[in-house]
């Protein structure tokens, strides 16, 4: 074998090895019971992510940076200011 063929074979072997190490995420598996999926997802989330998902902010301050930085799950439109 030439060195080029050996290099390609090694690269291919590394790709297959990395696929085998992929982590199984129960929360993404629709065949799992909902309680199992919820426990798995909440176990993966940080406290900041959990708080962010429960936080609502006004649409006026919901920039992409704010949504990402504080893990904001939703925003609302203050209709009392719309007249």
C-alpha cells in the first residue's frame, strides 16, 4: 500500500470510531416514554438553561444575543403598549 492509501484508511477508521462514540440521547428518542425523555433532558440542562426556559421577556428586548446568552425560551408582546 502506498502512504496515501494508508492515510485514507486511517482517516476512514477514525471516522467510524467517532461514530461509535456518539452519545445516545433518550430525550430525542420518540420511542422512549415521555417521563424518561423529560428526566433525560432536564438532567442535561444547566440551572441557567432551566431558568431561561421559564423566563418570559418582552419582544422589544428579545435580541438574538439576549435570547442566546440567557437561554430565553419565549417572549411576549406587551399589548397594553400597543394603542
